[in-house]
C-alpha cells in the first residue's frame, strides 16, 4: 500500500486544520531561522569557519511561527475565504458579515461606487474580488503579523519593551515594503488559483523565505544600526568637509577680488599721479614758453 503524501496532507487539513497549520508553521519558520543564521554566519565571518547554530533562538522563532502563522494567518485566511469566496458572481450579501470599516475603504479605492457615490456591490467580478482580498490581506493582517514578529522576537529573548519598540520603529517600514513586494503579487495568484485548503501550506512556504528575512533583520538590527550610524556619520563628515572646502574656495575668491580691487586702486592712483605730473610738466612748459616769449619781446625792443 503506497503512501500518498498529498492525500494525507489534505485529509489532515480537513480533519485537523489548526494542528496541521501549526505543525507546518513550526517546521517552516524554524527552517527559515536556520537559513537566517547561516546567512548571518557566512556574511559576518567570511573565513570558512563552521556554522554554529543557536537552537534556542530557532525554537523561539518556531514558537512565534506557530502563534502568528499557524494560528493567526490560518485563521485570517479561513475567515477571508469564508466571507469572500470566489464564485461565479457576487452580490452585496457576500460582504454582509464583514465589518463595514474593513471593506468599504478598499472598495472605494477601486471606485466601486454607485450613482449616489455609495458602495455598490450588485455584481463583483471574480478578478476584482481577488484584488480586494489581496488588498485586505496586505492592509489588515500583514501589519498585525509583522508588528507581532518585530515586537515578540526581542521580547522572547528578554530584551525588554524598549528593545521591542526600537525594533518596530527601525524595521516596520522596510519589512512592510518587502511584504508588499512579496505577498501582494503572491496573493493575487493564490486567491485566484490555489484552493483555499492548500493555501496555508503555500503561504507557509513563502512565509519561510520571508521569516528568514524577518529573523535576519531582527537579529542583525544592532549591527545594521551601527553600520548605518557609521555610514551616516561619515556622510555628514564628508558633507561638512565639502562645505568647508566650498567656503574656503569662496573666501579665496573674495580675497582675490579684494586684491584685484586694491591693485586697481593702486593703478588708478598711479594714473592720477601720472596725470598730475603731466599737468605740472605742461604748466612748466607753458611758463617757459611765456618766459621765452617775453625775452623775445625784450630783445626786439632793444634792437629798435
């Protein structure tokens, strides 16, 4: 009798949904943390030293995976699929059980407004419903899950609330950007093509890669902060040096201009002095000419 893994897995999901999702989350997130530790070791040492794994850290990350992924994500996906199933057509009743604040902003964003500019859902195409579900996932559950990972990781290591708040403030935006680039395209495919019962597994596989990134970010955060602070200090010092150089160049230009003005003043004074000397010489010449003329007149008188 052959063992059919796929059939066994589907049966386990049918009969034991949450134990199955928790078990797979434990394995996938733990594997993601092991991969993150390998990346940290290889990028940190680079000398070919044997990799030393922190199994307690792996167990902590796997436990967080069970809580956030195995229970939280599985519950969210089941809730989303129960409320918004992909069927041939959708009426307004499809959204009755959802809180108005949850879906109305998304639907307004897609301009599903009726003649009176209210949310109208007489018919909603499957393709658009997939986009709505993917948008709800990235806007509602993703911020919650990522915040829990960023906060509970340092707390589980005994680093205190200040470290958890610092982890969230430093890493939330980059993690959400990565979430948007990774899970939003995946969800467009998953909600359209992957059966709902299998979706926790495919989401878990992608989450394994994402948990590698999360584990790497949360545990390398002090090193990254130091590196970023050093780079920022170096950049600021370079900017200050550049500004000082520019100010020195400007000062040299000002001094050169002032020297040029002084030189022009000296040249002008010399020109004025030369002109004065020329005027004096001309007056002397004129005086000598008058004397010569007077002497010539006296000579003429004596001759007579």
